[in-house]
C-alpha cells in the first residue's frame, strides 16, 4: 500500500498524544457534560454548534490533516484519541463524517484538491456529509454531473458531500441541495438524506478515496464506541456507589461487582483494539481497523446495554444518561458496514497477507 | 349463541373466539396507536375492554360469583393464543384491574370490598399499583410512604414510582408504612386508594423509547377511609405477596404467544422477499436458535400455568425462571432485529405494523421486561436462594 | 411424512412416563453413582457390563421398540427420559448407538427385518454400532458386499453395525470383524473404528433409515446432555454449600449464586427443548430435534465448563466429578452432525414447511 | 562474541537470540515430551535450563550483582518473542526459581539468603511454592500449616496443595502460621524449606487432562533452621505480597506470544489445506475475532510490562485484567478448536506437534489458567474493589 498523506507527518510521540487527550477531555468535560447533553437533546441548547466552533478554534478539526494544509498531522492515533473523547461525552456534531472525509481527501486527493479542501475542513468552515455505509450505493454519474439519493452521516447544514460514483469518488458542494434530516434514535448525531439532480462535482477523486474513507470512519466509530462505553460504565459505577438498597450501596453487591469487573475488562481490551488499529491504520490491508470496528462496536452495545440494566428502573428513563450512550453505541454498530461483512473483509485481507508469505500479526518492528 | 356457551367444546370455543376477533379487531389499529395521543390511547383501551366485556371475555377466569365465567386454564390458553394470533390489542391499561386486584381481594379482601371493587373492573375501572418508591425498588420492604390513622381515615404522605398507567387510573392498590418502628416487613399496611382523592398528583415518567407508560405518584395528605384497608393493619406485606404472586406467568404467556406470531410473520416476509440475512450462515443460525428458545419458553410457560393450579405452587421459583429466560430472550431477539435492520433501523420510529418494523423501539422497550416487575438480578437471587437453597449470608 | 412405527403404539401418558423416570433414576442412582463411575473409569469395575445386563432385564433397551417386537413402545418421549437419566449418572455403555439403531430399524425396516432384529435389541442380546456422524461417509457397496472403514459410536464388542451405503443402509453382523477401539477423552463412551472387507450385510434398509437414525441419535444426545448438565450442576451446588472460604460456604457468595441461577435457567430451557423435540420427533421435518441437539449440547458444554470453574482448584482434578461430565458434554456436542450444519438443516426444514404454507410452531392441536 | 555482548544493538541482539535458538532447540522435542516419562521431563527441563544458562539467558533480567545481566524490558520482550517464535521449550519447572524466589528475596531476603539461594538458581535448583492449602485456596490468609519454634529451628506440621512441580523441587518457599491467635493476616511466617528434609512427602495430583503438574505436600515434624525465615516472624503475609506480585505478566507475556505463533501456524495450515471452516461465515468470523483479541491482549501485556517499571505499579489491577481476559480468551479459542475438530478431536491425545493438534488437551488444560494462580472470580473481586473502588460490605 502506498504511503499516504496522513503518514508523512511522522508519528507523534506518546507524551504529545497524552497531552492532547487531556486537553480535549478537559474542554469536553466542561462543555459537554451530562446536563449540557440533556439540554441539547431536549432542544434547549445548541450544544452542537457551540462545540463545533470551539473544536475549530482549538484545532481539533485538523487533528488528522497534514501541517501544510492547516492541520496538526497527528495521524490515526491522534484521531482515535479525539473520537474516543467525543464518544466519552456523547458530544453532538458531525465529527465522524467531517474528519473522515478530510482523511479521504488527504489520502486520495491530488495536491490541488488537498489545497482547496483541507484548510476548509481544518478551520471548521464547512462540515462534510459521507454515506452512512460507504460501500452500499453509488450516485449516477453522467461524466459531467451526479444524480441520486444517499443516506448520509452528517449535519443538515453540511457544506460538502463525499460520495461514490461508478469507479471514483466526488466532492459535491451542498449549498441549496435537497437535504432531509431523518430523526434518529441517537439524538447526538444526525443522518440526512441527500437528493442530487445533475449536480456538478467540485472535485473528482480516485477509488482510493473510498478505502480511505471507510478506514477513517471505521477507526472513528470504533474509538467513539470505546469512549462512549467507558464513560457510561464509569457513570454507572458512580451511580451504584450512591444508590442504596437493602441497607447498602448496590456497588457492594458481589454479583454486580463481578459484572462491573467484566465490563472494565472488556473496555480495557476494546481500548487496545482501537490503539492497535490506529497504529496499523495504513498497513495490513485494513484488517485491524475493520476488526476493531466490528469488535469494539459490539462490545460497546453489550456494555451500554448492561449499564442500562445496572441502573435498574431509572436506567431506561429519558432523564438519566444510559440511553444516550446505548443509542450512540447502536448507531455506531451499524455505521460504515455491517459487522459480519467487516469480519469477512478482514478475513479476506488476512488470507491475502498470509498467502503472500507475510504475517499480519507483527507488533515489534 | 355466545362464545361462552361453547366452553364445553374446546375447538368450537376456539373458532368462536377467532370469529369474534376477526369481526371486532379493527385493521390498522397498531399504526394508529403508534402515533396516538394519550386521549386516543385511553379511549381505544376502554373501547377494547368494553368489547371484551360484551363478548364475555373481560374477566372470563374469575369465579361466577363475581361476574366471571369460571373458565379453565385450557380456555384461557385458547383465548390468549387467539388474541395473539389475531394480533389484537393488549388490555395493557387493565393489567392491575384484571389480575393483581382480584389476586389480592379474593384471598384477603372483605366481602364488601370484593363486591364493590371487582364489579367495577368489568365496567372498565382502571387500577394502578402503588408499591415501589424512588428509594425502595428491589428492596420493596424498605418503603417509607406513611399512613397515619386519623379517626376513621388514614392520612397518606409519600411518593410512589413505576406505577403503570397511573396517569389514567381510577383506583390504586397502595402499600404504606403504618409502623415505622417495627421491623421493615412488619409495619406495612395495604390500602385501596381513590385516585381522585385530593392530594394525589401523578407525573408521567418519560422512557428512553419515547413512551410514558409509568407514572410517579406524589401523595400529600391523602385521606383514605379505614374501611379501604385490605387485611389487617401492619399485615400489608403478607397481603402484598398475594398481589405479587397473582401474575405468575399470565401476562408473559400472552406475550410469548404474540412473539411467536410476530417472529413467524417476520420470517415469512423475509423468505418471501429473499432477505439477505437468510443467506448468511451466522445470522440464519442465530435466528433458528431463537426459534428453539421461543418454543422452549412457550413450553415452560404452559408448565408454569399448569403448576399454578396445583397446591404449593407459590413456593416454586418457576415464575422467576420464566421471567429471567423470557425477558433475556426478548432482548436478544430485539437486538438481532436491530442489528440486521442496519442504519435504517436506527431511524426513529415507534410501533410499526410490520413485525419488528421498528426493532429499536422494541429493543429499548425490552428493558421494561428485564428491569420492571422485579429486576432480573432479583430473579437470580430468588432462584439461587429459594430454588437452589443457596444460603443468604 | 409417513407415520412411523414408533408412533403407532399411541402416546404414553405423563404419569406413566414420570413413573418410568423415577424407576430408571432410582436404579441408576444406586448403580452408577459417582464412586462407581470413578471406579469404572479407573479400570476397577466393569460398570458398563453390569449396567447393560440390568438395563436389559428392566426393559430399558426396549423403551422405544413397539410392543409386538418385545419393546415397551414408549416412543421418543420415553427414550428422551431414559437418555436424560443415563446422562445424569454419566452411565457408561453403548446406549445411544443401540437404542438409536433400534429406532432406525423400527422406523425404516420391513416387518421381517423388524422381526429379526428388534427383539435382539430389546433383550440386550446384541449392542449396535452406528456412525458417529451418520451423514459424513458411506461404505462401498458392490451390490453383494460392503467394504470400508467407519468411525462409529458403539462398544468394541458391538454385535451389529448399521451403516450407510450409496442410497441405502445396511445391517452388518460384526462377529470376527476388524474393530479398533479409539481411546476418547470421554471415558464413559467408546468410539470404534470398524474396517470391513467384502462383508455381506444381514439386511438392507431404505434411505429412511438414515433420517430415522439421525433423528433418534440427535434426540438421544440432546437428552443425554441435558441430564448430564443438570446432574453436575446439582453436584456443583451441593459442593459449594460445603466448601468454605472467607468464613462462609462459597454458595453464599452472590456472584456465584447469580451464576448458579443462570445455569438453572439454562437447564430449564434445555429440558423444554428436549421435551418439545421429543413430542415433535416424527413431525416438522426434524426441525426441532436438530435444533435441540445443537442448542442443548452447546448449553451443556457451557454449563459443565462453568461447573469445573465453580469447583475451583479441585474442579480440574481427576478425582472429582466435573471433568467426567464436561468430557461427556464435549463428545455429545460433536456427535451426529456439527451443530452449525444441524442449524442449517433445521433452517432448510423451516423454510420448506413455511413455503408450504404451514406453521412449524404450533403447540396446541 | 556472546549474545549478551550484543545488548546495545537490539536488532543484532534479536538475531543472535534467534540464531542460538535455531542451533540449540531440538526438532521434534514437543512430540517427544508428549509421551515422556517424569524422568525424561525432568532431564529435558534441566538440559534446557543449562543451555539457557550457557548462553547467558537463564537469569538475564536479574541484577548483575546476583549473576544476572541486568537486561532491560525491551530485551526481555525480544527474548520471549524469539523463544515463542522458535516454539522453544518453556522453563516450566523453573518458574518459581526464576521469578517468585528473586521477587521475594530481593526486597525481603537477608544478604546471606540472597547469596546462597539465588546462586543456586543459575545452577539449576528447582523451587516450588507452598502457599495454598486444601481449605485455604482463594482465602489464602486462612492457612493453617503450623510452624512452632523449637530452639534454633521451627517445626512444621500441615498440608499444602497446588504446588507446581513440587515433585521435582529442591527447595520450597513456604507460608506457615506461627501465631494462631493473631488476626489471620498477622500470624503468618515465611520460610525457605529444603524439600529433602525428613517429614516432607509429596504426592502428585492427577489433572483432568491426564497430566500431573501439581503436587500436594504433607509436612510432618519438618525442621527448618530459623535462619531460613524470610522477613520477620508473623510478618510473612507482607512478604508473600512480594511473591504474589512478582509475576505481573511475565509468564502471560510469553504465553501470549506463543499463542500468537501457534494460531498463526494453525491458520496457515488451514489456508493451505482449504479447511472447511474457512468457508463457513460463522466460524471464519469467530476466528478473526480471536485474532483481534489476541492482538489486543498482546498490547495489554506490553502495557503491563511497561507499567511494572514505573513506581506505584503494584497498586494497579492491570495484572488481574490481563489474567481475566487472557485466560478466558484462551479458553474460548481452545473451545473453538475443539468444536471444529469434531469427533476426531475427542480422541484422546496429549500435546501434539501440529498447532492445536490436540485441542481437547489444550481446552482441559486451559482451566489451569482460569483457576490456578488466583481464580478468575478472585480477579473480578480485585478489579471491582481495588480498581473500580466498589465497596467491600
């Protein structure tokens, strides 16, 4: 596989990444805490827009974009950290779509396309829409213009769509386009149906854009799920320490302790899957990113489901947090590609690497 | 000739029930209810109860002395089966009225209480249950809602939660603490409360699936006549055991039969449309595994209903086993349906007419099964301690 | 599907079956308790032969054989009870092979074949060997004689082999045949390799014998697994009530109580799967028998594995019971047909029934 | 030029280790060991330890003062990786000698104890651990094996169990009770016991997989010189914490690396032979899922080994998380291998040369992972209480 733009910046060191994580976490904890998210969900606060401005001004939207195009060049590892923290606070906004579209442009665009688009993504000037499942349907392509309807991940006011046509990918500006928002169970992300009629693409990218988009989305979704699952587990355990029944905090009941320990163990494994996938994001024919998306999103559904249960009665009420994370985990689970299909593709990749006489499992250089 | 007249010929009885359902169940009722206002929901539930009443099928299992038809278990199975097969409405709003109230009054009520309150049920009285409190969920006996004697009344102050359809209820079966100094199981008294009494306030609880099936009761100086106490003062815990035991699989039975038809219809559609998951080894096997569990669950429910007719049934933990296995299965089925529905299945939708047409709604709703009516964690305690004799230490 | 011999006797009533279960359970508890089975495994007691004589004299070997051929005509429900009790005591002996072969002969043999063989099975005069996985390989058939090698479930001194040839099944007497016993992890059953060279079959049965054998074996294995799993669960809970750690019986630890409750729930479901399969054994294109075998044997592996764990250190020692049941459950899991394949076949059966406009899920008549 | 001379050039060091292993590891050793007698097993283990010693790789992680080479974590990772890659023997019989003994003596031993006993390890002394008792497994601190002072000796009476390779051991690190009246953690003392002392009897314990890796110790009036006490009298519990903490992922690391090569070799064979399970959606997906977990586990183990080098590491519950996830994964992998091996996989066989060639042996053996060295139930307690701060009530 060719070296891609997101690799060229050179890997950031762990200390840099840890500091960035702390920074992102601190801002999100302050801005997108439980109260703020509930207010957003209940239509009482434009948290999505507030966060977006802040993300732009703090450079988050350029995490994965090379320096020369206005980004920080942190690569997949940096993006994984950002998405995990966004998931952790169930932050509303079109981050997965926009940051992943930027990765696809960075990886598969020629220099003039990068010049034209990456600074706009990095600055937050526009957000992107991308197909919710990039492999499933393509727009019709006349050679001049595209037509068709796509169900996309992205904000209703997305500025640009990255979408597949027959053998290539296009960027289409969305000003004035026919966009319908579909209300989703997950109140923190938006899915939109975009209907195009003879729309002229602003840019044409080769098919590598599809692979890059899928890879970036898969990693983003996996990281988001890991963060979301960890967050609601921590909140659930905190709740269990205060909730008393039978004269003691329910956190003291051994059956619940063992379940919490199993959740913590699952989270530790999920985090490593994301870390491993981020390290290998451009190698090994995407095997590990695809597996991470499949495994971690399913783990997150399991964990968030159990967190509802561990809350008892209040767990399934609107006013408590668990349902927000469960719904986020369930949307994540079906984004990008169905998990069984991802596992099949990972298996095919593994077979190819193995038949080529290589090992996909090396960790040390 | 009414349906009940055919009770001695079970196949004919079944045909009669089926015929009646074919006539009376309005097509498209589900889609209508999915977007119904509260008033429409109530009106529809009342209409359905009235229809069942007209056909003699509102309280067919009650003794004849109290307006029932004294039907056998086998008849009830037929009725539930046919209602499920017809995808007829559930009498959700009347669950407490039809099952828990009689289950309490028959063994513990005075003759006057039975005459007065059971008669109201057939006429459409809605009852709710005031048992759980915000701080007394699994540990019900720790409840603190106070009742203080004042002449020929008791004065109630406190809070109740998870009271299904209490927003629409006429009456409430209420657990209160009358002796705060006694050991927790010994100071509880059991009342019938008129929901229209001054001082009763009900707030609906919004669930994660968007519905509000439960209410929270705020009781401030509510006066209940002393004659409305069921059983003796401070003996309410014992009476409550009858309430809690009264259900023993009846609702789960109808639910399991509904699920059977629902999943079968889903499968027929999938076959007819050549759904992709049918060609996927993993998903197809997962699905047929559910069918084996569904059948086992239906078997188990029949065993439970039969057991209920035998003496000593109340000592069995089969209801807990049925609840634990059935609600977990429901959750896994809904989760499977949610997975295979992909991104489209994540679009917000309430109840849909097509089976599992809004799997996420069903999945979110499945928590009422695993949590309400005694969490599955409490079920495990019961099975281990009462069923397996594992010690409480 | 045609009415088969095992149905004609009319269904035994529940009281009869309950009494039979009590009788079988009583004998096995006395004869094949933990001490006896350990002595057998360690080569100190011929428990298999002792039990076989007793089973013959008590009529157990005729449970599924119609009255007119020397049996009790109890049908699939009777056989399910017997196999569950044999599993419960981990009884050694070729019961699954012999009783299932008898069912196949009863279902698919003509009257003279039934006359010749069923009384010999019912009396215990001979035991049978059957392919461990009936669908996997066939003997070569010259039109006169059979040749080939088959891995079979059965005793090393089995008197007769029921085996597939091209389009049919044969009964071959084994006196003097080349039989090699393979030592198995499960010490309570024997698997033998039978090598035949130009052996003359004693009888020829049509292909229905294969379906009948598979059905009977699947039900037998499911019942055996349900009994085995229930038994070791009971023994494990009894052990947990006596084993003390941290100053209390470990049965009092809530995390272990919840696991035991889950096991009990799984067992209750498994029992109903077996009961349902036994009721439907000759109907619904074997859907339910196949599913019961797949689901119950996997449940039994789960349960017996957890019973080893719940025993702690002694759980994986030779001298305690759990490994015996775990090994029995693991052999059961792979007998008859791989469980994924059974589920596929059940799915095919379900599709056929459904496409024919019928329902496979009716319980009430 | 020896291997250790290349320690400043990690790739060269790796090549040297790889070259040495290529020269020294006899082909077919696994098959030979599968049917080896006890004597052959012991001889082979001693030979392997001697070879490692010759190459300077017996105790390379120990400080130079005590005969080690003071190698860094990164070197140890390389050694373990290369040993796993070469499918070289494990130094099973020397686990206590190489890890637990130094882990105890470095912080708590006297200089004389260190000089005397650490020197023996490089020469091939086999150590075992006398901690658990039949009635003190998970609740180790309840141990009852008595040590009573008699002049300049202590006299030991009692029983120990689950003592790996104690049948072949020269020495034992032993926990005893010296003050039966003190609270249970306060009356324990820690000894070095010569296994050749009169009154020491060892009986092997037969496992369900046919092997006997553990022994039971029967101690009758065994006399231990007082100078063999590690730490102070009645302070043995604190010393034992060092023993228990000394492992912290070292053995699991090599195991995880071995498993990686083993499963990769298994997969290459399956691909080459066109194994049917590769064409089965469900089984193929299950397998690739294991690979994701294997990689995550290897990541986690590296994180643990790095953490060990940092101050305060002993407070982390990462070892428990690693054990819980790793042993459960091993069990699931072995169970998968057992399933797909069908009836043939149920034929009795011990260790086979082909990877997962006797999956049932591996499956039965996997319980030593989930049970020995602290059951996974104890790991859950630790994670919940120490890691998540959930209260002990």
